């Protein structure tokens, strides 16, 4: 990803978002950097920031990094755990939304690099694939069926005292 950032940073804005550690040394599936670097589950935002900085230094990353909050808002909104690749067009639509996890990461990078190469050569955003259009239409229909209120407000249960 760092190589891609360096190759295309003149035509695209890149952001890596550090979310909760997928394989923390003290977590249920310790492996990789979590184990080798002794990364533990973050108890607070400062620990998460320190871990992100450690990874930036360990991997010599120059790509800008954002850090998810302790409520994991980005992680939940994008279903990003343990890792995921997205490419957002200038019109806000997703050109690439890779599958989650290690099985989706490499294909997501490949699709992103292909899209960015076309964009860099032509100066025009490539059209969305039919799959991307269908996926967007499905997400919109799912949102509508789960939340028919056009204001975007989620219905509440007045008998629910857990608010």
C-alpha cells in the first residue's frame, strides 16, 4: 500500500485508518505484528495512538494515518475489521469496496491500483463497474427497508428504557 501511495499520491488523497488491533498479543488470536511487537488490546485512545505511531515507525510509512476512536466508529461504519480497502470517487461513490479480511485485501489493492492507473493515464475517473452500481443500489435499498423514515432517523422503541 505504501508503494501505491507513493506512485499515485499526486492524483489521489490516501488515508489509512488504524482501527482496533486485530491480532493483539493479549487477544483471542495473537499473531503477526500483534505478537512480534507485543501489541496489546487498547484500553484507551492514547494507547491506540501510541500503537499506530509504533506501526508507522516499524513499517516506515509515509501515508497519512487517521486513528479510529475508542467507540470504533469507522470500523463499524465500514465493517473494516480486521482490514479492508476502499476507494472513494470524488462524487462520494465507492469505486472499490474490497471484501473484509486477508482474503479481500490483496484483490482490493489490485482493483484500486487498476482504477488509479486508468485515472492517472486519462485524467478522468473510470466509470463504475456494473457490480459496483448493483452493490450501491442494494445498499440503498437495504437502508431504505431498514429505515423508511426519509429524515434518516432510526425508529425508537418507547418501551425501551435502556436509552
